C-alpha cells in the first residue's frame, strides 16, 4: 500500500464539500480517506478519489507525531492540525497584504 499522502492536508475539489480542508488518514491505490474531525470523524472518514482532491505539499505535524509513535489518530488531533494550518494561512495572508 502506498503511503505518499498520509498526514497531508488537502482540499476537496469536487462534490458538495468542494473547497473543504481535510487531513489524509490513509489511502489505497485510487482513493484517499479524509477527516476534518467534526463532520467526518476519524472512525468514519470521507472516501474520495485522488483525482477529486488537491493535495497541499505540507504534512500535519500533529498527525506525523502520532503516526511515528504508533498511536491512534483522534478527532481532536485532526481538529488541532486543521486549526494550526488555518492559523498559519491567516498569518501568511496578513503578512502578504502588508
């Protein structure tokens, strides 16, 4: 099984959730399984085809740490990871506007 996208942030590019930010929990050859920690919990992730997501070239540090420690990824971990990414993007946007 390939593990090239596990732990990465991504945006949905298709469907009713288009534009929504997720974290990739696991993947198979053609699909990824995504969680946002709220509506799509880690115990029932969203399944999407790889062609329907936009991978962000950044991994969630919180998720990476949990994977290294062989600990389960919780909804709180995913929510924290998404909050960190969102906060970083807000800071980056504010700095670019100055």
